[in-house]
C-alpha cells in the first residue's frame, strides 16, 4: 500500500484555498481515515507573487499547469480553476496521464461531463465532483450510493446562494431587486457581472448535473429551461406573502411516465410550510423524492471557501481509498436510461398572475373568460382598486398545461381593459 | 467479475420486507449500477406459514438461520431481526464464514458495534448499517465519506419518529401526552410497550452510533445521558410556544475542548426559526456542524418499511461494488480519538423552569435569590396569578452549568412559598 498519495491542484482561488486549508487543518485525522498521508505536491497558479489566503510553500507553486499535469508522481489532480476551457483540456490530459480527477467545476461538468466520465470509465480512473453542486452539502455521493436503490421521481432544489440571498433580503426588508443586488455586490455575495447567478444559468448547470445522476441519463444543459429572478419585484413578494407563499429560485427535475423528464430553473411561489421555504440567505437545500425512500432533503451552505473545500477533500479521500484498494473506477457514471425531454409548454403547473386593469364592471369577467378559453380555471383571485380608475388583479390558477397558460396570457394582454400584465410566476406545491 | 452476487436475509418483518421490495422493484437499474445481478438466495423467518407483505418464493424461505449463515454461495448477509441476541451470534458467524454484513439493528450496533467492526476490519469484510439511524436518510455514509475531511464539532438530531409524532400532535392539537400516545399506538406509530421510544432509549442508541462515527471514537451507550418525554405536558408546550419555541426530543453530541465529548438525549425547547423546529410528525432530521462545511442538515422519513429498505439496499449496493472490485473493507471504522465523556452536571445550557407558588409579595424575589445563590441568572420570567392565592412562574435562565441548575432547583423546592416545581427543560439555541 502507498504510504503517501500525491495530489496536484490547479487553481488557488476560493475553492483551491479552501481545499488546501481543509487538508492542512485536519491532516492527522485524514491520514488516519485514509491510511496514507495526502501530500500536496504541486499547485498551479496564474500569478506566483499574489498574496494568498492559505500557507502554501513557495517551492510547490508553479505558473505552468502542465508541470502539475505531467508530474509522474502525482496521483490525483484537483481541477479548481472553473470555466470550460482550458479546464477541459487539463482534465483530459490528467486522465490521459493516468491521474484521477476531482473537480468542482459545474460549468465544465454540466457541459462536458459526459465526455470526461466516459473517458475516466474507459481508463478505470475516478472522476468526482461533489463540490460542483451545493458547496459542502453531500448530494452527489448520496445519490450515487446510499440512495442508489431508488428510482428518483423528483428533485427540487435551491442551488444558487446568490439569488437566494437576494430573494431572502427582498422578502425580509421589502426591498427592490436592484437595491439588494448592489448591496450584495458590495458585500461580495454577488459578482460584478451577476448574469450567471441572477439569470439562473448557475442553477441550470447544477440541475443538469443532478438530474443526469438522478435519472441515470444525460441531461443536456441546453435542454434545461431557464428563467432568472430579475423580473421579480417586491410587490410580487408581498402578494406571495399574502397568499401564504415565498418566492424562491428553484431547480426542478421530474420524471414523467416511463421515458420522459422535465428539467427547469425558474422562480416559483412555494407555500410557507414547504421545507425549502425556510431555506434562507446563502443556504442551499435539495429535495429528492425516491420511490422507496420518499422525501429526503439535504441542507447547508451552498458555496464558500471552506464548505466547497470540504466537498473537494471528501472526494479526494474517496479516491485515495480507491487507490489504496486498487478499486478506482469503482462507481461508474450511469447513462443507461434514454430520456425524452418534455418541452416547457407541456409542463403542468399552477400560476400566479398579476396585472393592472381598468377599474370598471366586467373587467374581471373578461379576464376569467380569456383564461377559460384556454381551459385555465382560477383557484383564488383578488381585485383591488389602486386609484385613478385603475385596479390590480392578482390570481392563482388551478394546475394547467403551460402552453395553455401562455396563450391565455397573450389573449389577456390584448384585452382593451387590461393595461399591463405585470408578472406571471409558477406556483409549486 | 461475478455476474451474480447472492444475498441472504435474516428476518422478514418490516425492514426485511422493505429490503426485498426495493430489490425487486428496481432490480433492473440496480443491476446496471452494480454491474452484477443481486440474487436473494435465502431468507430466514420464524414462521414459514405467515402471510407476508412481499412476494418471496416459498422455496427460498427457511426457519433455520444457520442454513443462511452457512450457505457457501451467499456473499452478503442482511441481519434484519433486531435485538442483541441472537443477532450478535448470527453476525459474528456470518463474518467467520467470510460473509459481508449489512444490518439495520441500532441496539446491536450501539452496544456491540465496536466488537463487530473490529472483527470485520480484521477479516477485510464489510459491515454496514446505514439503516440503523434515520431510516432512509443518508447520514452514516455521508459522515464517513463526503464529510470525512471535517472535524465534527456538533451533531443534533431528531432521531426518533414516534416521539416526534407525539410531540407534534401535542403541539398542534394542544393535547395531552397520554391521549396522543394511545392514539399513536392505535395507529401503529407507537408500540404496545412504548418505553424504548418515549423513554428516549431508541434515540440513545442512535446518537451513540452517530457520535462514535462523528468523533472517530467509541461512545458507550451507557455513557449517553437519557431522558424521555413522558413528563412533558401540554402546558409546557403552550408555555414554550409563548416563548417562541417548540419542544422536541433531541439527541445532541458535542465536542468539548481537545479530548472531551458530551452526548445526551432529552427533550428541549428549540426556537421556532431553528431548522429542526419544523421537522414534524414521523420525520427525522440530523444537523451536523463540521469545522469546514459549517452546518449541514439531513432530513427525511426516519423509519418505515420502504425508507429503511432503501437504506439497507444502498448498503448492499455499496458492498457489491466493493466485492466486484476486490475492495471490501475499503472504509474502516475509526476509533483513533480517545475521548473523555463530560458528565451531564458539567454540561452548560439554558433552562426553562415552571413552578407553582403562593401569590404573595417577595415570592419571585426568593426564587431569584435561590437561583442567584448558584450563579443562575434569569433571562426572561413571567408570573401569572392562577386564582385561589396561587401563581405560576415560568422562567428561562441564561446559560449555566447543569450542576448549578440542579442545586438551585433543589433549593427552590425547599422554599416554603413554592408549592411545586412542575418541570424544568433544557433550552437549545
């Protein structure tokens, strides 16, 4: 048995620094658990002279990733640089060199994971990525192991911390999106270019990864419907509260019949009593419904240096155990179930709809008529005068096919008495 | 590689039936994930003629467990009979015969797990028991794998479904303990002899198992402080609600300094906003605080045929993967950290205290004085006249050593103006 396992790290940003810190601060207990010492042999960084959050000896730093990837002494590469290229080329080169790979790169895994895992499986190498989804929350390993006797029926999760932080503050403070976003940027909870988070794309990557594992299939990122939170107003949050709901950005993946799946990211109204409704601030939570286990939920910090470092180190320990036992490639990626993607128009949901109308007789009747023409029936409706001969209508529909709902909204928009359809948001149970 | 892995099952009660059902209903996907077919070769039952919840061919049933344990074709034994004896003898015989063991037997594992795991480790065999705690919730595997880079600081969990069901109904209905218990028994949520659940002993086993894994140590069941819920009244629950809290039966394990741990089971007041506070009915939830991951929580059904069957099958799949790779004994039990158990009197907590006193001047002063004599200071206090010259005092203390609190309560009991100390309950943050 190897008494030392050497790892190489690509990238010493937030996640890289966390990984180094976790390995350093718990080195003794990790050695006991693995049975070998884990040695950080080389770390590739862009700038050798930058000040770091971690203590890494200057002599193991290099600004040439190839030095790390081609070092014959290194057993495991931790790819922690993010983005598709050159991360993909680095990962493939590591595999070609017979090295196992641990990554926390959601974009790479969502877009190219199927190619990488196929190559890793072919070479009996490990490729693991617990840190790519939910920060330190164990979710990928449990789905592949403890829950693997289940047929997963549905996944639902809050998988983006930035948007959850923004929506939580909008809810608690009655504040506007733009104000909270600026503040989140100032505090480092949102990036200077927030598109990936607030546009839902980060969540889209994550739900593509989770649903691929849950459904033993390959879910393409491009097939995942995505809608961000930029159109959510404080008025919508206020109306949701009056209806006993909160608004959350959800990733949802549902099995439909024998061969269908629907995978989507969008804001939704959730009842206050739903366990995901109380997942606030930067916390993430993922709900899994399996045919035997029923509902299970995993909750924790969805990002950050130490939580994501915890996930990367958990994967490293797992790979080390495989190396020691000659058992690498032990858990394979399964894509044995071919799946048909259900288009968004065929998804069934309840809908919240808020609009401004003329405050005069029969306006509500004409709205209800337009909905009814597309088989949309109303569960609750409130109409309030807002002065100056205007009123606001807020309604929630019964469950209906989304295509019908969209057509009904088009018809409502064309009604003479409807000034503006402010917003429509899906309502989850 | 083996194209078939044979398992033998001891016991076809609730968990045994669930295990068979999960293996049968997802046989195809399990075969794909494992790479081998899992064959149920023999099942030992007490009564061959009893009607079963599952379809098991008559010819694989036996009423002789030794036939299963000694069958040379069987690779994995699922011990699902419960209790210490003869389960221990069966498990040890299985190991002696070179078979891996999956068990959901919390009492056996809490009491004798250290002997069994030592033997399994010595023989490079797998001994797994995800189903022993939290039903189908993945908690043991995640602590041993994905979270294994962490130094666990604290565990806190609702790990007994029966008591949580009873407390939830007492809370929602304002009902008495005895009434709800009788109803729970009638509905099959509580056993005819409810001692193990309502006395906290089931939770004691589970927290002993979890804390042993969390602290890489051996936590003896007998060293785990235990207090059940039989003394909780609807009035306590009502008072807790007025203080913004719910009452839950908690298992708590805390690291104290470098070598100390405290492990305990007792009812406690939890703030409404705490994620465990909304874990209701038969659901379980386990909170883990690690030094790098921070707070993570695992939530789901803590018992039942299919959830526990899901956990057993998850373990079986894990063992099968090890068998195929020649990697059994891959994750070892770690007891490398010697731990000193902190006695309950040295635990620090806040306390809720409810008493009946004479409704006259200076009574509250004398209570506060008795508390102060033992360095117990008061955070909140309410005194209410209840008529007939009596009053009720409800108070919550600041954090104080339990020994001090107990002495203070003794002093309060001896006060002439105090008619009765109804209850005192710990308050968790």
